[in-house]
C-alpha cells in the first residue's frame, strides 16, 4: 500500500502506508480468548483467531475491526448463551465456526447478532446448531455472504430463524446455505435489500419469509423441502 507522496529530487515518491495492526488469539497465548484479543485490537485493526475451541462469555464487538478465523477456529456456546454481539459500524466477521447457541425465548439468542450498525460484513462462517443464526436489527448497508447455517430444532415453537433481519435497509444476502430453522431467511420491516443465489432447505416453515418489507428483490435462489417455499 502506498500513501502520502513526498517530493524527492523533483520526483514525487509515494510513502508506504501502515498495514492494519493484527492481534493473534490462540490456545497457547499470549491472547487466549477472543474477548482478550479484541480488547488489545485497536479500531480498524485485525484479529486473527487460530484453530482451537473457544468457550467464553458472549463476545462483545464495540469497535470497527476485522475478525478472521483460521480453519478449525470454533466458538462454542455450550447451549447456554448468545455467541457474538456487534454494536460498532464497519465490523467484518469471517471464517469462524459457531456452535451450540443457547435457546432463549425472551432475547432471541443468535450465533452473530448486530444491532444499530452500518457496513457490517458477515462472510464465509459456519453456524451449527444455532437458535437464531445471524440476526441483524436496525442495520444499514450490511453484507451476509457465503455462510453455512444448520440447526436441528424439532418444532417451530422451539426454533429461531437462520438469517433474520428486523428494521434493516440496503442489505445483501447472497450465496448462503441455510437449513433446519423455523424460517431459513426472514425479513421484517426491511427495505431496498436483495436475496440472491442462496440455498434454503428443510426449514420447518418458510424458505424465505417477508413481513412488512418493501422494495426488496429475491432472485436465483433454491428453496427445497421447506414447509413452504416463499411467503411475501
């Protein structure tokens, strides 16, 4: 990367810009929990999560950072809690595996929950046995791309949704695979958003469900083996 130029011998030379700061979390330390690694990561820095199983309290992301998991990096909720909550703009979560979200019928626990943010990117993650998988509330300009979500709930009354949007604008949902939830993809009070090239299968109710949502598009998706395909 090259940044601000300086004049040298009549020629303009570009000075290199600093690369984003990277903090590494691993079972061997020095940062052994994702929460501790986030605390040490500056705004707009990068947190790299090495392979291992991380069992810790709900991870709170309160500043703009990129969180990237190496293959085998697993966050395990032990069927007891929500796993990650994002309350900062411009956060990226990529390449992690989330397991065993705790069920809650008052708080809608999710593997990844983003609230009142802009520009979040949730990409290429795996969610196994989620209550809710990815939950976006009051967000703008976010991307949910290339994730794999699978749940094993037995009935609608004890199930959440795979990708759930409430009061959102200008969101892209693309290239995800979702199965085993109440609704695979759920929109409520969502505007100017797109659902493209997803595969939503074997969900208990709908593959894709729109409620009070306008100016949205869905195209080139596959809905198979759901209670019903699409409700608009």
